[in-house]
């Protein structure tokens, strides 16, 4: 699909960087015990187990991002704060150590603060950059990985330097920088003219260069599954642990209601049929069972356990599932048109559709189901703002349950599954019918 012909304005990158930092939750859980989705949404520092200290450091970085504070000034302020709280102690060598007051464990010397600061600020900057680039897809749909290329550049990052992929390529789902602690890599957005002028070749990812591997992370030989970039010489390169995700995707939502309806519909089709959605769906599906195992949940989880799993994996991801037609908007009385699919709903779907052969192929049908339903019912069971949309696609009948949330002024996909003629006939008898074929 060609890139959208209008800009999807998202605001200034600095504002989005601050938003990304604010959205990060705080946890004392060891990051090695977390899935990639959990690591993406939380703020944690290795071995630090005091929640107050973690939260104070996080909030200080939010303020630094809001005010443009330099590392030097931030370091001075946070060291004074730690000292006032009794967390900074002399180490006997004309220096200081940061001590975890909960355990008495030495967290490290203040020089570690630079890694903490620069890593989080780079991630926040990249999140803002990603969203500004997504706002300019009509002009610059091609993205080039740019490593600094000096003596400090890691071999894994140098191996990807100069690679150009379309914005929707699955490469960016894993390798949009930063890809490790103190990573200085960035992305350059390019136009067709830039590509031609520089003589750049467009790469396309696939099983030949994005492969699943197990990365060893300690001297005991323990490993975890991740995606590796396979270079032409056969070498495999991975991100540091906890960096195999696109920070910019969190909180990303173009306001499709502001643009041409046909264009917005095409955007949703590209979104639901795209490589990034497919990669996220696969990851959430795998992590759902990882978390079930870690929580020792056997069989189908009950309601409280489902909520526990969903809260664990949810990380503010939303995909444009479809756009209501003007006819459906008038029938339902909803002024909004864009329907969002959250990762929270996706996790719920993974559990509910287990064993039903229901995956990315079905989700790619959602934009058409939402845009041109055969039937529209008011969902009397869940209130006036809940609607049932039924459509036949590729020989099967599908049901999409939509819910309009007045508090957020947004429409969300609540459930998506196959249905059948008998069920449709029951709805025709019992449910208020807004549209029938």
C-alpha cells in the first residue's frame, strides 16, 4: 500500500518524549524475570529494590525532559536528593555509594547514573522521533538505521548501519533504537528523492534476516528467546535484554477522524494486515503462556487471573482496527469513526480464542467488517454504547463487538470472533436491529 497522502499530526516530539516517560510504571521486580512486554512498560533498575527510590529517580527524569535539563544538572540534583533521603553513603575512598535502604545492598557508584539517564532519555527521544516520523509518512516513508560509527559503536549496531526499510517493515518492531544501554543510534527518515539521490537500496525483512534465537545472558548459560538480525555473512545480532521493542509504538495513535474516510480506511487495512501488528500479536500470544506458567495458572484462568495476566502484559499499544462508515455512524449515533484495538483486548482474545485457529489472518479482515457490516445490532446486554457488527468474509460470518467509551471519546473493539446463521437469527429476533442485509 502507498503511504497515506495526509500527515497524521501527533504534536511535537518533545511532548511525546515526556508522555512516554510519564507512562512508564515503576517496579522493583528483577527485569530478568519479566517478559519483553513487561520490560517495555515499566521503569526498573537492575538490583534496586526500593520502590520510593525508583519512583524518585523516574520523576526526576520526567522533570528533566520537561525542562530540558542537562545530565550534569540532573546528576547534581538527584545526588543531593539521594543524600537528603539517606541513600547516599561515603564508601571510604573519597567517594559515595548509593545504598538500597530496604536491603542494605550497595546499588553502585554515582557514575552509573549516567547510564540510567542517557538510556532513558534516548528511549524517550526515540519515542518522540518515531511519532513525528509517522506523522510524515506521505513524504518520508523509508527509514535508515544510523549508527554513530566511532570506536564506541558496538558491532551489533554497526552491522545494521545504513540499512533502509520501509516504516512498516517488521525490522523496526524489534530494532528501532535504542537497542541497548547507552545506545546512541538513531533513525533517518527518507523520501523517494533521497533514496534515488543517494543510490540507497531498500531492504525487506523476512525469515532470511530476522530469525528467532536464544540469547545467553549470564555465565551459567541461562538464555531467553529473542529476535536476531542475520547479517549477510551469517552473523546474528541482537539487542540488549529489555530493548527488543519499539519504544515509539507505545501511546501512538493517529487521529484518523480528522482525515478523509477512504484514506483512514486504507490506513486501518495496512495497520491490521501489516508486519508490525503480526509481530506484536505473535509476541503477546507467546508471552500470555509464559506469564500463565510463571503464575502457575493451569487450564483456563478465572476472571481475576485473566485481569492479572492482562495487567502484566498490557503496555499502551493501540492499533487502528477499522473506520465506521457514515451510515453506521448515523445509525449508532456515535460521532467518532475510528475503532481501536488495544493490546489489553488482544491478550483477552488470545485466551478466548485458544484452539479456534483464530489469528492474524482473521484480524486482517477487521477493517472491512467494521466498514461494511451486513448487520448492525444494539447490544442490549452491555448498554446503549455497545454494538454488534456482523459481516461475511471469505465464506465465514464474523462478529465484532464495539464499545464507545464516553469518558475517552473513543471506540474500542471489545470482542471479535466467528459466528453462524443460527446465532444471527436469534439476534434478529431478540436484539434491536439497526441494519440488516
